[in-house]
C-alpha cells in the first residue's frame, strides 16, 4: 500500500516541480535591468532615452525610481526631428513623456518593471506583477494566465516575446549611457 501511494504521488510531485521551475526561471532581461539601474545610479540619472538601433525611427525612453520600478516606453514618433534634438540635449524625461503619451498608434510598447529586476513570469507572495503592453494589448505577468484568457502555453510564449523585446529596449538604453 505504501509503495502504491509513493508511486502515485511521484508523477504529481514531478509535474509540480516542472511547473514551478518554468515560472522560477530568471528572465533574460533581469541582468540588463540591474545593469541599467546601476549605471543610472552611478550617473545620478532618473531617466534615459535612446534611438532603438534594432528598429529605425523608433525611440525608447525610461523613467527610473531607484529600487522600485523602471517604466519604459518605446515607439515611433510623428516628429522624429524633435526627439533627435531632445536626445542631443539629454532631455531624456521629455522623450519618455512624449513616447508614453504620443507614440504613433500601433507602435507603442510600455513596460512596467516593478522591482527593477527584469520581467518575471510570476511574482512572489503579494508582490505586484510586471506589465507589458504592445499593440494595444496589456499583459500582467502575475502567473494567472486563465484570468487573461490565455492557455499556459500562450502565456509563456507571450512572456518570452515580451522579455525579448524588453531586452532590446534595455540594450538600446545601456548603449546610450556608454
């Protein structure tokens, strides 16, 4: 009887272990977010902006709240010459504000990295979720894919795509700081 019980629990335990490890994986954006925070702290900046080398005519801007959050907005802008001039003057906060409020429709990306630790597929115990918005669709990475009417597989795919895009944005911002 005891062997049957142990054998019956083994598959369930393995499933839970695999599922938990899938959510526990550190994102690819984690190291870059921490690196950007360190660089911003070192230069005593609360904002940064750059052109996105991966996408012509796309700009990236971020507001940094030390230890709390990194808000990142990206997109194309109707008057790129204006953003180029602001970029040349180091008016990073203004660029962020323009991108957040007036990026060309359909091009805006917005990332809320709560904790400034990269995107996480799931937050731990009562911590706020990271959020990602692109093409008008907002996702909360809280681990509850059902609430967002997604399958677990689609949730993981969306997370991987969001994390990859966030890596691109962070890379552009880090290049501006160097």
